[in-house]
C-alpha cells in the first residue's frame, strides 16, 4: 500500500481513503470487513440473596415450591476484546431484547447481557422478602438489584470498569447503580429510560395492582381468572412499545413471552400428537411467574426515580453522583415515555458530558425498531469517550458511504491506529 506502516502522517491517511473500488457496485454495506460477531455463550451466575423468596420447583406447571435465597441470574456473553459492556433489559421483556444490538456491538466490545431477577430465565422468587412480613414488598425496589449486579460483574470480570447500557425498567436499576458505583463505570448509557416522575404508566400499573390479591389458594384462583387473557394483554403491550408493530410476530414474540405463557415448542412432549398437542386449551399461563411480575410492578412509583432528598425522598436517586460520560437515547415516536424528558438529564447529572440522541423511526423499544441506528450510536459514543484504539476493530459505520474499497481501507486504518482487528 502507498503508506508508511505505523505512522500517522497525512500521506498515510490519504492512501487509506483514496483507493479505487474493488467491487463493481459497492454501496451495500459489507459488514464482513469487521471482526466476526462474538459467538453467544450462555450461563448463569449463582449467588445468595439477602433474603428468601418462594421458588417454583419441578417444572413450569408444578405446584411445588420452596423457600430459598439461592438465586440464579441468566446471562449471554458475546465478544472477547475491547471495552466491557453490560446490557440490561426493560419490561415485560428479557435479555433477548438486546440480542441484535449486542451481536453487532460484540464486534468491537466484550459484552454481557443479563435477565434481571424475576424475569426471563433468571430465578423468579415469589413473595420475595415477605416470608416473615407478608405486607412488605420492598425487596423489589430497584436499589436492591444492585446487589446481584455488582456481585456478578465482580465475579465474571474482577476489578474491570464497564459501560452500563439499559432501557426502560433496566434504566431505573442502572440509575441507582451509577449513583452508588460511579467509579465502576467507564460510561453510562440509557435508552428510553424510566425516569423522574414519568412513572407509573397504565399498562404496567394494571399488572402491579394485581399483587394485592391475597397469596392464598382462593387468591390464586382469583388471580388466574383475572389474568386468563394475559397472553393477549402481553402481546398488545409489546406491540404498543414499538413504532412498527409488524416487528413482532408469533415467532419472535416467543422469546419475550415464554416466561409467562406456554409456547408451542414446549408441547408434544409425549410425542403422540394427541395428548400433549399444542392448542388453546393446553398452552397454559405460568401464573407463578406472572405473580412475580405483578409484585415487581407494584412497587414502582415516582419516588424511586425522582432526585434524592433526605427528608422528602430518601429512596430517590443521587443523580449528582453520576459523573461518567453519559448517552441518553430516545425513540422519536415513543408513545409511552415522552422523548422530551431527555433534557432533564442534562440538568441533574453530575457531568457536563451528556449526549442526547433521538433514534428515528423508533418507539419505546428502539433496539427492536431500529437496531442499526442504536448500535451505531452506541459504538460511536464509546469510541468518543473511551478512545478509538480501545475498540476491538476500526469502526466505519454500518450504513452511509460505502464505495467498495472498505476492505483495503480498514486494513490500512488498523495499521495506522495500531488495532490488530
């Protein structure tokens, strides 16, 4: 190539950006020029919680339960190089919500996504913290999720700083985490976050209200009647959270609804096609898991996310402690949490480095509506605040100007920036 390896003079950069196209027609992005996406690795983090909950044992339809404080947090890791990134999901979803974005980011960063306690494939403790005080539901306050997140990250990545990315409910947790453990973060990223006095919202408030139904045999029967159509309710909630409802269909919705509803690949275990065939009357609701969701939703209030005040709001967030560089993303068509809330973050965080980006053609779940733009925004932000040489590969975007010489260009840029790729 017409450059001097290892230098950064103008002639070297000129060479990297002045090739003739290698492809006859090259405006379609060729993402194979980057490092491969990380191969997903799944597992669980086992830890002892500060109190007990009632865990279901013996399968999804068993009535057997046991009190335990030994819980599991399910995770997916992708990527093996670059800055460390933690993804936390919203509600009523799980870590699969981040799968597409996580896969793309894993070309440039080491990533892990987790299911929060009580959701996805993580443990679902009913009556959490209520064994000795049935009236107290406070263990589901977001501040308590910090316990397993910090333990998990310290076990899996001892001493490493990381970038915390969260949306919706997950952002409520990440706000408390960043206020308490700001020194653990290289950057702080939230997407369509639950924030300030914008909560509760009706869709989730209605689920939380059901936690008041007594935890008795009669109460369980009443709960089952009231939630007989929860599978339909859940799908309608999810479809209202995206700008384009066709993003969800009966196939990809399985990954979000499986903790609460039987899905067809769980049926026909007998193999005879008759006694265990999937049909409306046999695809049961998983009422234990729905009751856990109701308990989680019941505690939500503006007090949890309005700024801390020792007298008026002692459970609030100490936003002024968050000094890590911050990115706030919001879907421009979010009809659940208004995008204009972004400006409030600029005025309450303890850093002046607050970037605001509106994700076009996106609703409350931009990672589903427009994953390319979300991934591009995240990677460019990380490159700016952590440094381009920290990324596992040179990043040249996933859309925009592609003229067919990118394979040559990226090789020369890797040399110029000292990135092995």
